[in-house]
C-alpha cells in the first residue's frame, strides 16, 4: 500500500521548496517520486502542438523525491509520517502524530 497517494495534501520538508504545501498531482512508485502542485516549478521549452499552438516556454511542476515530502495532518497542523494498520478486512493509512486515518 502506498503511503502517499494522488490527491493527498503534502508539505515539502527538504530542498529549495521547503515549507510549500500542495496536493499530489502524480505519483511514480517505480522511481519513488511525486509531483506536488506549486512545488519544484521548472520551465520547459515546448514545440508547437495542438495543446500549445504557439509553442514557447511553459512552467510546470517537476518530480520531488518521496523522502522530501510528508503528508499534511490537518488535526496536528503539521507534516506527519504514515503507518499502515490492519483494521478488520482492510488496511488503513494512519497518522503517527494524531492517530487520524486518511481514508
């Protein structure tokens, strides 16, 4: 079970965007990286296409390593680690700070 999922609110805890909070846009479990909105914004040169008819320079989010983000716990008002617990027949992601589940 993934500890960080698409749509989770996370906080960046290391790197040039330390302190930025945002939603997870994409998760790449093979490489252990995530894309977070408004974090690690880079400029890309794009060719003209249907999506970008003029082409030019576009700003977009880059991947950040999973170790540099923590899931935001609204109850504790801080980033927290996640553990996975077995509750009945299902597995649930739980905050280590407040004990709140994220399902």
